[in-house]
């Protein structure tokens, strides 16, 4: 039986179980904007929440919002943007914050900033530096592009994903890959 295909029986126990799992595992996303407090207040209890790394506001805004979400009783997943990271001392400060605040799950991206703030032009470089610190992180998400990327050749995306996977495995850190879009029909 295809759960979302034409053969689906919408009220079948299997379909209902699958839908419940999708809802239970949903991750909300909050952007560091003026409306963030209202968005936090609207979250269901103990929600998993991804925090957007704003190229305009920088990583400090991401870190501050992550801490507010955690204080409200939720499970934030801060994204660390390579292009918003200023250098090794900044990575050291971020690692200390992660460890001190108990943020053990993060998402590492290259980021949307047109110009890198420091030496990290991509996620792999930031991951390598971050994993050299005692950050307390146990799970790291990375980007994937199963449908391609408008500016990066598919071969490069595939190679980078494999290299990130190897790096995480060598560091003994669990990982996952996330794509930008997901469509369920």
C-alpha cells in the first residue's frame, strides 16, 4: 500500500500511524525577527525547532534566539553558518557556548552570505574546525541536494556529502542530511 498514492486508504491504521509519526517528528523553524517571541509562544509543548541563521543579523542573533527557545522548554537546533563564522577564535567561542548551554544537536551549512566573514567558505571547513573542539555536540545535520543545486555541480554536492559523512563517522558523531525542500503529494 502506498501511503500517499492513489491506492491509499486514508483511514487505514497504517496511514494514520504514518501521519502521526510525521507530525510527532516535525521540526518547526523560527527566524530571528521581531515576531520570534510570538512564534515561540505558539509552539506545541517540547517542540523541535530549527533556528534560521540570518546573514543580516549574524550568528550572535541565532545563538541568542536558540537560548530563548531552550528556556521556553523546547528543543532548538541551531544552524551554524560557515560564511557567518569569523575564524578559529569564533569557532572556539561557539563550541564553548554549545557545551555550556547543552546544545548537543546542530545543523551546519555554508550559508547564504555572499561574502564569507572569515576563512570558512563552506560547511566542510567549519565542520573540521568545530570537531577539533570539545563542543559536547552529539548530532550534526548537514545539507544535501538530492535535486541538485543552482550554483554547485551535482558531482561536487555528492562528493561533499560523502566527505562530511566520513568526517562525522571518524569523529564518532551521529549525523543526518537535510534537503532544502520536501514535497508530499
